[in-house]
C-alpha cells in the first residue's frame, strides 16, 4: 500500500511540475523533437470532453497509456505471473508505441501538432549550429 501511495505521489508531483513549469513535454522542450508519448495529455483531455475522434488524432494509444500507468502502479508493472510473458508483453507494447511514433513522425513532423518541432530547444539549436557549418 505504501508503494502505491508513493507511486501516485511521484506521478502527481511530475504532473504538477509539468503544469507549473508550463513547458509541456520535457523531452521536446530539451531536444526539440516530439517523444513517442507527445499528444497523450491532449488526447485524454479531448476524450474527457467527449471528442473521441480528436482524442485518437492526438495520440492513437492514449487509452493504452492510461491502462499501462494503472497497471504499473497497482500491479508493479507485472501483467502476468510468468516472467517470460511479462517480458514479451512489454516488448510488444514498446513495438506498438515505436510503430505509432514512426508513422506519426512521417505524417505529422515537423509542423503539425502534436508532432511539431520546437526550434527553441537547446539541443536543436546546438544541432543547427553544427549543421550550418
Ligand atoms: Zn512528448
């Protein structure tokens, strides 16, 4: 029980930090490139407002992310009793997210939300400096 409360506490702290810093995705804020999870928050908000099609546009796997977060917190990241089954489960999940990420990068990057480029990000500016020489 203590572990669950601690996990939810860490999640709540992370969410509060993102909201108060108002930087959106930390990965995109630093690198300029959207991460595989970009759009999930907007998708959840759209879903909660009843805009199901918009929710799937912002992130087709938003529903799975919510389920996985609950599984990770409540069941310690273990979906199955078998270690091998758990390993395969997480490999399939990873491949699903990477596949969706690649398709979204090809179709939406660099100027269509939620996969837009952040040209003000420090690592992107550094990249541009080296690339222009
Ligand atoms: Zn992101």
